[in-house]
C-alpha cells in the first residue's frame, strides 16, 4: 500500500495519503447523498438562477432572451409583489406569534405532574401528522359560510345574525389563514417548549420559591430566560416554514379573495405556472430564497452558539 | 410530631386553616389546568373529528345537523370513494413513493450519517451546513426549474420524479439524526470488531445500525410522513389522474365533488387512517423527531 505509487506518478504529499488512508472511506459514504443533493437541488437551483435573469414566457418560447435585472426591477415596482410581501409578513408574524403563545401555554400546562399528560400530548400532535390537504379541506368545510359548522353554531348561539364570510371577505380570510396556520404550527411549539422545560432542573424553581419568589416571578425570572434560546431557534424555524408554506393559502383560499391571502411564495407559483411567465416567477422565487437564506444564516449562528452553551 | 408545646398554640390556627386552603387552591388549579388542556387538545383534533363525523353522515344530515354523532350512520360515502374513483390507485401510488423514500432515506442517510460521525473528512462542516441550508429553500425555487428539467428529460408526471425529490428533502434530517445516534455509540465496540477482522461496512451494518435502532425509527417515520403528506411537488409534477398521490387526489376531489362533503371527507378519513395508526404505534419516535429540529 505504501509503495502503491509508481515512478511516473507525482508523489502526493504525505498528509494527503495519510488522510485518505484514514478517512478515505468517508468520501464513498457521502457520495450517494451528495449525488442526490447535486442533481435534485443544486442543478435545478443553477437553472433557476439563470431563468431569473431571462424573459421567458411559455406562451411565446421563441421570445426568450437574457434581460439582466429587468425582472427584479419590475418586481419591486409591482403592486402585487409588494402586497404579497405584506401578506407574507402578516402571516409569518401572526402565525408564529400565536402558535408560540399557544405552545408556551400548552407546554407550561403539560410540564406538570399529570397522569393524563401522554393523552393530551398525543392529541395536541394530531395537526402535525394529519395530511395537510385533508386538514385544510376539513377547515374549509368548517369555515364554509352556508353550511359550515362554525357559522351554524354561532347562529344557533345567537352570537351572529347572518352568515360570516370567513373565506370570502378579504380581511376575514387573512384572519382565517392565520388561525388555521396557528393550528398547524402550535404542536411543534408545544412539544419544543415542553422539551425545553423538562430540561430545567427542578431545584432551580424550588430554590427561587424558598427565596420567596411567587409563581409568576419564577416564570418571568427563572423559567422564561432558561427556555429563551430554544424558543428563539424554534420561532426562527417556524418563521421559515410558515413563509415557505404553499399548501396553506393555496388549498384554503386559493390566495383570494382578490389576492388578499397570496404570500410571495404563492405569487411566484402563479406567475410561473398560470401566466405562465417562468422568468418573472423564478425571479420572485429568488427574492423569497434570499430572504430565507438570511433567516437561515441567523438560525445556523444561533444553533452553533446554543451547542456551545450546552457543552 | 415533636413540636415544642410553646410554639404549638400560635401555630395551631394556621396549621388547620392553611392546608385546607392550599388543598382547595390546588384542586382549583388542577381543574383549571385540565380545562385549559382540554380546550387546546379540542382545538387540535376538531378538524379531524368533524371530517370523520361528516364522512359517516347521510347527505341530508350533513346539510342540517350540527350534532357530532351521526343519527343514521352510513358507509355510503366510503363506498362511492372506493368504487367510483381512482382512490385505490392513488393509495398504491402514495404507498410506493412513501416506502421507497423511507427505505432510501435510511440507507443513504445512514451511510452519510456514519461518515459525519466517525470520520474527519475535508468539507465535513460545510457538508453538514449545506444539508441544513438546503432545507430552507422555498419549494417554489426548486419546483419551477425542476419542472422545466423533468419535462426536458421526459420524467415529468412520473412517480420516480417524486421519489427522488422527497428522498433529497428527507436526507438532511436523516443524516443529522443518525449522526447524533452514531455519536453516542462507543467507538470501542467498533474497534473490537475491527481487530477481529471485520470490515468497516460490516461493522456499520451488523453492529452500529442495530444499536442506532431508535434513530432509524425516527428517520423512517419522518421520511414516510414527508412523502405521504407532501402536496406541492406532487401538484407541480403529476398531470395524469392515474399517477396522483393521495394528497393530490384529495385536492382533485374538491373540484370533482364541489359540495359533496360526505364523499370528500370519506376520502380524507381514508387518507389519514394510515398515518394515524403509524402515529399511535410510533408516537415516541415522532415526538423525538419533532423536538430534534429545535433542540438538537
């Protein structure tokens, strides 16, 4: 093995040979995953980046040409794009904020010595496992203005006089998407908060109690600061997932009424496949990706710092 | 209780009053806790319960009744879905894609996870971070160019296209999860086998993988759920009805049946059934996977 290279070959530095002998197998082990990643992610990504700088409409493929930054210039003066960015922001802030609050309450309640804790936890996880299309259609059915259970119950209770247009009124539709989005996201928050809470040693809050701290004070000054790092990372991840969520607005409202519930992701899809303006749609997707990469970089930073802190 | 008689009288009044109040307060606290948890859990399961309830109601009752339990339960809607639609075909498609994704995610993921755990190869940190960053790309950024490429290579509207896409999305989780499990398996066990003359791959297959069984379950559950529940890429890639997965079939139902909620919900119930079974059997693995995202 050591005399494996003949005179004609350039002798590689010793370090390389030693490295390959010791770690060489690793390159074979990661090869399959690397191939999939390159073919399924990076190759399309490169093609997509090229598309974003082209005029490319599938209705008139002969007119395809490189148009530099034109798509992006157009995007930032496009009323629909600005509206969709606003919608994305409302959905992300609303859904992530509400689901964190609900998850925090759920986590704190579950972090007690309850015999039925396992049952509650299992039920709270249901939104996470049910196929999203199924739950979205079920929500659509419940929110249906004529026959939906929500309107019928509210009418029966006398809380409303006529049917509320949950999905057909622009601002109510946004509210509906936020509530349904919260329903999707809060199980993750609950379980994450619960995991962070159960990692806190009991003696910390006991010590605070002996020192005379009231339960709200313990929550404010002991518990919350300790789950803060996990909370930030979980919130960030959820923000990324919520921003990227296509199914939620697409199946629930189709982005309407009048684009009121069309976030940037959905607009990019509509431009690329309905118009079908591939170049422009991809440019919007690139804008979305850049926004997510910024959040992703923050996530990796925090994650690294948290690991450091745990050691 | 050996308390001194002098303190006793002063202490007595509080000693009898206080436990009672504390006990009462604790009871109220318990009731409030359970009430709040029941509300939250109810919020979580209501869409599913209502879907199942609707599926078993006759059409007339669906339009008029607010009751949860059907007055005259019927399986007519299930019959329509199973006999008059391509549901069985979609079910098979979903199962094939999900099982394929799961198997490959375990094989490819454990190879790379093992490399990440046991070797210090060049680009290791970059590779690990790259896996995570890829997860954050918006699906639409990949879907548009993939649609163009798959069309060019004649792979559009095939289950293969979905399979490799789902596998790639499942890889980051699989690799990181299994790396974590491998990290916790002592190297000494492997070194002993190495001295006995076993090859590295032999060791991975015969010793390390069985020890990482809980990690493999978690990876399997995650990959299966991802493939079974995914909608967006299926919607972009698949065109012909016979190639639909269940999610896509469900979506096509709202167009096809518009207001026949009984049929739609029967299909939804059947689509959810496998994951619910999966869920109750493998709940711990699921929870582990969920938590790993933010705390690992």
